[in-house]
C-alpha cells in the first residue's frame, strides 16, 4: 500500500503541479509516437516554407497523396527524405 502524505497546498500550486504533470505526459507520448527522424521532419508550416508555397497548398498535396505523412494527434509530419524523393520522382507537377 502506498503512503499518502497530506499537506496544505494552494489551489494555484495544485493547478501548476497538474499542468506540469500533464505536459510531461504529453511530451513523452509525442516523443514515442513521432517519426524517428525528428530533425529531418516538417510540420505543415515547415514544409510550406521549405517548398515556398502556402499551407493550403500543402493540405491539398496531402489530400492528393503527393507526400506520405505521419500524424500524432492533430499534428501532421512529413519526412524530409520522402518529400525530397517525391520531388525527384516528379510526383509534384507545376500546377499543384
């Protein structure tokens, strides 16, 4: 059985402890389920900057299957190596 220690704590400090614990848990989850090439991946915003286009264009490419993608929760990732490969193969035409 675990020992339980009760001590007075303000509501503000209690909220901070909960937020810290939740953030640590989310970071751990994110780290485990994200693609392994963390330094070689793009978010939609990063990829739009890399390709010098809008985020709407990236969403359209994603929908058309131009680039393979990975998703953690609501965050979408693209591997740089797969983006570059798709560009080399010519999956992306000039009309977008």
